[in-house]
C-alpha cells in the first residue's frame, strides 16, 4: 500500500504544468522538491529552440519512505512543438521502483495521434485524436504571456497530459504580488493560483513567479502534507534527500473496533471532510451507497452487491489494456491453470482470488506499480499487484473486471490502532452485478470503503485519492439499526487476519502488506 507514492504520479501533472505554463526562455531550471519541510527530490526543466521547433523536457525524481521502505519515482516528458505552440510529438517515461513504462507519440497535421507504448515489457500501438484547443508546454507558455500578469486575470486552458492521452481543464488566476521566502532571500513575486481538474480529484497549487514568467516556488497540500517546489541552483536541487515516513497522514482512524462479525453485515460510516475545498465524489456501487450532507458523507457498505444498481459492463471492461494484459500468453496460461473447465463466473472468480493470493509469494512494498504481466513474471507485490493480476486473469476467462481503490480496515498499522489504510481490490461482473474480490486480504467485507473505480491504468486510478488526509471518520454503525452504540473491541485480530485462509497473506496491519 503506497498511497503517497502512487499519488505523486498524477501530482507530477500539476507540477509539470506549472513549470511549462510559465517557463521562461532560460535554457535550464533546477528545482528542489520538499514534503513537510524534508527534501524528497528534484525537478529539471529544459527548453531548447531547434530551427522551427521548440523542445521542452521536464523531469522529476522523487524518493518516498514508508515504514522503512524507500520508493523511487521518476517521471519525464518531452514535448516537440512549432514556434507558435502547435503539437508535433512527445515522449514520456515513468519509472517507479524499477518498473518502467514509456510512450512515444506523433501528432499528424489532421490532429491524429499515433502512440507506441511499452508497459511491463509488452508493446502496443494505439491512435487517438488531439482534443480541440489542447496545449502542450510551449502553447501554455505562450498563452500565459498573452494573458499577462495583471492581478484579477483569470482564464482556463486545456492542458494535454501525454501520460494518459487526455486534456484536462486548467484554471489560472493571477493574484497580487507578495513577499516570498525563496532560496537566495525574500523576493516580491506574483502569486498565481491554479487548479488542474483531473477526474474525481482536482489538484490545486499556488505558484509564485517573477515578472519574466519564471516560476520560483510552487506549493500544494495533499494527503494532509505540504509539498513545495523551489527554484534553486543545481547543487541545491541535487542535495541528498531526507528520509521521513509519509504514510501516517493517509491513515483514517476508526472511532471504534470492528470485529469480524461486524464486517460481515452492512455498515454505515459517517465521514467528514476536514477541508471543504474541492469536490469529493465517492463512487456509488452495488455494494456502496453514498449520501452527501455538506462536508459530511454517509457511506453504507454491504459485503454483497445488489443487482440492478449499476450499469452493466462496457466492452472495454473485458478487453486487454496496457496494465491488464489479459491477452498475453502468460496471463492466459495462468488463468487456465487457476480455474480450468466450465465454471459459473462467481465460482471462477473465487478460484482466481484464491490462486492469486497464493501465487504472489513475495509480499512487500518494494514493487512500485507493476502491471499484471510483470506480476505474473515476478510473483511479488502488494495489494495493487494482487488486484491487477486478479483483474487480468478474470478478463482472460471472459469475466468483465475493474479495479477499485479505497480504504480497508485493520486493527493496527505502523503503531496506529483501529485504522483504515489505502487499499486496492477487484470488482467482477457476476450474476448481473459488480461484486468485489480481494486477493490480498482473502475476502471482501464491509470494512472496504471505495474511493475510486478504474481500469488499472495508474493515471485513471486515483479518483478520490486526493481525499486521503482530508477525511475524518466520526462514526460507524450497523446499517440496519443506525445504532450509535460503540462496537466492542477485538484487539487480537482484524477481520483480515480472521478471514484470510492463507498464512502467507499479509494484511494491511503488516508493514509489508
């Protein structure tokens, strides 16, 4: 469970956008990245004019430590554009704890994009259309200069994200200049507020730039942590990183213990947003019902999905993609081995759930974010690797599947008791409903709160994750009685340990889960 490390992947979107939207003509800009005052990495922005083309390269290197395990994240993008900001080509590279994905795209005169990507050693080619009005680095820079820096200026751009082949609205608001502490002393800088509207999790930042449109500082708050990016010299940017456990901020503490018996019946959670800013959309599923009352969310979770409450699967829910390579020969072979012969979908999913739980025999945090095929080869990982492999095996056996991210209850984690920790599991379309399966914990129960539903692609994986660090669980009641009577505590075991039939499974309470 790597909530912050995963979250920093989409977070780099906003940081790279901030750098590109106001990148001065300087050839190279180094920046230091800090998290709650501790240095965790650096950024490097380069802009080069080559004849009639502008080439912008932005890269970020981060290192996050959780429970003594360091996760390295590297993200880079290169954009080629005409001098007036028309897109021509791009290259992306993402590497997380040794797991690498790349993509190379070219944009034709008619706006058709051809992309060749490689994830987990498997290559694929796809085509898409350039969204009308979408801008890359140089286009965003030119627009920023055209709009100017007069206080009160507000405009919306379409910022194209090559890592997920989509454009998202980017709102920019110019504020009055203010004195800001930056490397080299206090300076008067222009305050710029931005919001990148990623689906389900808008990302907001405050930037400070000089009159030459050079960003000197970027600040944002997510997961209850303060992240800052500061322009400085190369020696400053490349100074040693400082260790610090970032996972605790993502935990949601429960007001009382949930016994195994409690987790087998519907539960009603009352969650409050500590910060009202930003929309929070908990998904409505066949297992989860959500009511919104201001900053409060009433979430009712049942272990069994109810039919007729969700739309049936789309064709894409049964097809291979870059992260769920269900058509790969290795995945097909494992699916046949795990669940041979004729089976009803529900029975087959139980067999696949059992198989994945035992097949992944190296359970730990050292894997960054592995695709299903990579996990099939390495047989290692934590909840996301369990989820992606299970979803791919289900699709290989003809069952539509999708990936759910959210929170799971455990009795203890990292010294904290009675907490919900970030987690991932699978929903499969069986018996006319989307039913959840959890290979990492051995079973799904009402101790799971869904925050987002996706297809395994990490860039579509984070719907709702921005709420982590902003959630307070005020009450847990049985759904039938809506009782406020505290549930008795079972300090010996969480539901995971009581339910998991495999001694090798490590639950969220285990630092290696």
